[in-house]
C-alpha cells in the first residue's frame, strides 16, 4: 500500500499525496511519509498544519461523491 500523507518537515505542512503540486516538487530531504493522518499528528503534534490546497481538494472530492 502506498503512503497517502506526507509532511514537509521544513514547513510543517501536512499534504495528501497527489492533491496539490507541493507533493511532487518538494525536496526528498524535507519529506516524511505516513499511511494515515493520525500517524503524522502523533509524531509531529502541534508542529503540523494541514495544507490549504489539499484540504480544498479533499472537500471538493467529498462533494463530488454526493
């Protein structure tokens, strides 16, 4: 199973892989992958902030399912 979430350790932004352009152009040195959102929050705690672009895409995809 592929990793679904990534944190840019330089910025603390939590991304959903494939939901924004930042998941493809971030330098590998600054990336840590996770299977779930909860795993990322458990490891990084309050240092994590969700990516606004990823959140908008997530909401859009949820609306499209309805």
